[in-house]
C-alpha cells in the first residue's frame, strides 16, 4: 500500500508540473531553428506540369487543319458556362478560351473578344474598357460568332458497389471493406451568330463523361493482456471533375468549330493519343524503367527530332548538352521547362514511339530517323511549295530556281512561309495592293525576314521597332505584317511590276553579330550591296555554315493596276 501511495504521489507531482508549464507562455525564440524550415516546407515538393486533356493533340491537329483550309481570322467570344448543379465549380469559360487559343497558334483562325458586361464579374480591365468606350478612346470589333452552353447535369453515384466483411474472436478482430461508385457529368454547348444573336441549327454538342471514386481498407484489432492494439490501412482514389470538364470542353470546341468550318474534324478525334489508356500505359513504362533507361530513350527521341546530334556512346544523365536539348524540346512543345527527364517529357517524347497494335493495345513501334532521305523531301517541297507560281512561265521558273538556291533546311527545323491574302493560292498582285504573309518555325528560333522588290531594293522586315527581339516560339504563326494589330510597324504594298519575294532565316541564337556590317543596319531601310534574296542566303551560309541555319522564301508577281472601265456617258438632251 505504501508503494502504491508513493507512485500516486509522483504521478500527481508530474501532472502538476506539466500544468504549471502550460500556464507559462512559451518562448518563441526557442523555436527559431524549427521555424526557419517553414519557408522551405511551404514550397511544393512536385514540379508543376502543363494541364492537358485526352484531346490536346486533337486541338493541335485542328490547328493544322484550319491552316490548310486557309480560313480568315474570325472574331469569337463566349458566354459564361454555368453549372446549375453547383457540384462542379470550374472555370469552363477559360477552358473554352484555352481550347480556341490552342487551335489558333498556327492558323490564326480565331481571336477571342474579351469583354464582360456582368457588373459582378467586371475587373480593372473591364472598367477601364468601359471608360474608354464612353469617351470614344477605344473601339471594340463585333465578334462574328459566340459560344454558349452549360454543365447540364451531374448525376452522382449512379453506380455504387460496396463490400464489407469481418471476423471477430476473443482476442482479435479483423475487417475488410471495399467501395466503388461512378458519377456522370454532362456538357451542352452551341455556336451562335453574334450579329443576330441566334444559335445556328446543327452546330451543337452534347457529351458526357464518367468519373469514378474507389477505395479499400483493412482493419485489425487485438488484445495482449490488458492492452489493446489497432491497425487501419486503406487506399482510395478520386477522379477529379476539373480534368473531366476540360476533356468535355475540348471535345465540344473541336466538334463545333469543325462543323462550322466544314472540315473533316473527325480525323483529329481518331488519333491514337486519344486512347483512354495512352498516358496510363506510358506511366507504367516510366515507373518500370530505370533512370538510365529513361534517359537513353529520351535521348534517342531527341536525336530523331534533331535536338541532339547522333552519338556512338550513351549520353550521361547529368549532361549539360542533354539538359539544354530537353529545355528546348519542352519549350517547343508547350510544357513547363525543367531540363530534366520527368513524366510529362517522357510522355511527349514517346508519343510517336507508341501506337495501337493489331489487338487494340498500346505497343512500342519505334521512331523513324530524320537524318537521311527526308533531306531530299524537304528540298523537293521547297521547290514546289515555297516558290509561288506566277502568270508568266519564265518568271515562274526563275522563282523555283531561286527557291532551290536556299537548299534543304536541316531536318531538325523548318520554316513555313505562306501568303495569307483572302483568295486561295494567290500568286499575282496589282500595284498598290497589300500583301500579307505568315512565317512559322518548327522550333523556337531567332528569325529574320527580308523583302526584295522588283527594282532590286532589299529591306529587313523583322526584327523591327514593333518587334525588336526577333525570337519566335515554335509552331506559332508570325504575321507579316501583323494585320490584327493597330500598330503593325509596317505594311507591304506591291510596288513595281515584276517579281517580289520575302525570305526568312532562322538560327538558334541572335545571328546579327555574325552577319556582315551591311546587314546590321536599321530595319525597313534599303540594304547596301544587296539587291537579291539569294545574296542574303549566301551571307547566312558564310556566317553559319550550311547546317547552322534554316532559310526559306516565297515569291509572287506584281502586275500593273487595271484601268477601271469608263462610266457610260449620259444621254445628251435634245430639243423636241
């Protein structure tokens, strides 16, 4: 009894000591070292990645298809895409804007008119816009089209499956549980004519997607003497509604724009990359392979696309050359630039390495090398597509020969030059008529473009005062001049009868310091000692070597302005 009383007294003293310590304020200075780790702990442990859907590649496909259709730039806007169920709180309108932007990078098919009339949603930009409009200091262009729609329904737990079992004994209890359910999200979207505020019949999209949740757990409890022990282990997954709605928005935008433009949009929806298991299978391969295997796979992909030179020996994982190539590849493909081999880079690099097998499953199919025969194909394409045909056979042959002098561009980079005037396959312009071009490079590059008229005057168009840098992103059309800008920096008019042309040259870095002194002058001024675009090509070849740059040119004919027919003379008055 005395021993038990002594033990109780010690316990009472310990409790009183703890309570007394709690009553005294803590000294934060003693936690200084602990608090110093807060800023590091607060940072995300996983690198950010670009938000994509199953139809991201389909949006790029639509961009190329709209480019081939040569549709003029169309102004478009969108209403809010509400969710009346209040169960899917996502910014669906912003997803629409992103989808339209991704299918206009190369084609310039759409410009989104961003103006909000809802007082509750207006911000600084909208308020300033209203003030400037009221003072006639700003003018908005009327959109031609608008998108309308809503998240039409969210049916939760349409299918629900549960399983629970347990076992109980004198000293042990065990239990197992498993649950699964599926939810359906529906999206309705329509395309309307803004001028009449009417929805165009047949231009509608109604799709739904299924998202699921699931989980399983094990419970274990036992007793050892007078003590009890409990264990609980479980794992769950929840497919988010944000990615599901983005998938629906991308699909609806492709369907509506494809129907409106009357292009075979379904070809972009049958890509193998749209397979539901595409990313999951690639993720399994990514996790199964060692870092060295992943690095060599990525290096092979970068080599096949021209980002790395062919090597006999495997490339080290920490190679600075590999990091630079990865960074350029990530930038050109719209990813977050990290310079490391992460899963988004692995997935993007292996897109052309994986295909559907005969039984419908994903399988490795390998890459096709781009360092042999394709050089001849590019040269042939340059001779047939970049040299525009003209009305006179002699000038047409001269234009083709001039294009051939630029040679075959390196396989890792191409320049697409295209006349963007409304009439398709335009090759002749009257004196004084404006000319519009676009230039697109397959890799982020430093671009310089020059114009040569029929009199032998050569000027540099880009870079200029409005675009002084010269750096352009991959697969994003550069307008020459920018006809959508109120201050394009210059305009191109057909000057004198004869053959005119524009040549563009792309390099990996600013080429100005390497070029002759005559080519370093101010833009939009005649260049001394240069009277033809071929001379510029020779200067770039001397400065960079034949494989150090990419060049391309497009030519057209200038004809005299047609004389307008005279108006018929008024009948003379006669006296009766």
